[in-house]
C-alpha cells in the first residue's frame, strides 16, 4: 500500500526536517519488507536436476517437445544445437548479423529456425545444414517453424506466414508472440490482440483482447494461452471442454512488471515461467494459485533477471526448462 504525506509549504524548517526523516524511514521499511519477501521467495524449491549447457548465459533459445534437443544463442557468441546436453552443431549466421533474437524447433524436431536482426534461417536439426534463409522488411522479434519448414514470423511491422514463395501478412502491428501446430497459427501483438488462424485462411477464426502487449502465446489442441507484459495471463478456450480463465499475476516490488516468458500447455494444466526466475505449474482443477513452484538459481556474478525461463518441454510430470543462465533444469511435480 502506498503512503502519501501531504506537506504544507508554510511549515517551518524543523518540521520539514522531521518530514524528510519520516520519508527516509518509510523508504527503509519498504526496502526491508522487499528484502524479507525476497528471502522468503528464496526458500522456494530449486530444480530437481540441473545441467549447465555452455558455462555461460544465453540470449534466448528453444526446446523440443520431449526436451532432448535444445537451441541456444550464447552471450559470448555462437548458436549451438545440443542433444541430451551435448553439443551437436554450431549454426553459422552471416558475418555482421546481430545476436540471436529468436529460435524455434519444429514439432517433429527435424527443423530449426533462427532469427537475427531482419534475417531468418531454417536448418536441418540432424545435420546442421542450412535449408533456407531470407530477410524481412523490419527487425524480427519472434519466429516459429513447422514440420515442413514453413515459417510464422513476428516483426516490428507485423506478423507473417511464409509458405514457400507465398507470404501472407496476418497482423499490422508489432508481433512478438507466436505459436503453431501445423494446422493453426496463433499471434500476439503489442496492442494486446491475440488471433488464431487456420493455415491458408484470410480471416482469423478466434480473437481475444488483452490489456497490454502480448509477450507469450501457447497452443495445444483446443486450449490456448496468452501472457501480457503487465496484466494477468489468460487461458483461452478454443473448443468445447477447454478452460477459459484469468490467472493471478505475481506481485512485484520493483518498477519493472513481472512478465511471463515461457508457457507450455500439457494435459491437466500449464507450465509458466517468468522474469522473476520462477517456474510454476497451474492445475486446471484449481486455478486460484499454482499447485507447485520453483525458483531458478542465478549464475555467479550474473543479474538475477538472467535466470528467466526461456522454454519448457511438453511433459506434464517431469518437465525440462531452459533458463537464461544456459541451464537445462528438470522440474518434477509432486
């Protein structure tokens, strides 16, 4: 709760000094309360297992559905494909390309897409060979690839579906949240709009409006999800039997909002990760709070925000989570 103290400008200097001391004490109490709450958060369980992939932090990355394949862009340079934690290939972008902005692994784990600046690439996961590449007319914010190498791309100028030589613009505002399943496409825009498209359609089949820019979307059968920058997350019902609900937002004691950074829909619930290095499983049977939570450890000398969750595998009981510290964490539901 914010405390406001009104000060009459006619007060004498002694009273003004007293007022300043009161303000400093209030600020100190707030800082102590925040520290205590962070200490309590530190008591949350950490990962059940953890594997250090590169020995350094990463910009971003992606995980296959079974968690065996990972793509990571290292802070010190290099884009690596790892299988069961071991380096498989290094993906070579062109000289002058910026750091990895987004990565995606196809549902069948045979294709990998990466994006840097305004350029995208599609690779063979098995050989590391580049299969296709191209450029967009603005900076790419997100990329997703399907089993056929078709691409869903989010840029500063909108969202696009690329199918061979054909391209279709699906949104006209900045798009940074994408999901696909081979038959449908989901996009989340900075204006808070979430749309669901059937591949090849000229109009969305569903749309939802959130109150802030959309950072993450997820899609699995009849269930959808959208997480906005500074607003409660939403479970989106697409078909009968799906869940439509708003999830409570974690409170923040800092100026920056707590934002969802990763989501994976599984049978019976959803895995969510956020910028406060927290992973949580929400059970559909009780959506008042997460049924279980974990806090990701921070690499020594790194900012706590680096331990954000980047991606989840698909398992409902024993999930793998890729973190910004470059770790592959195993989380086991009790």
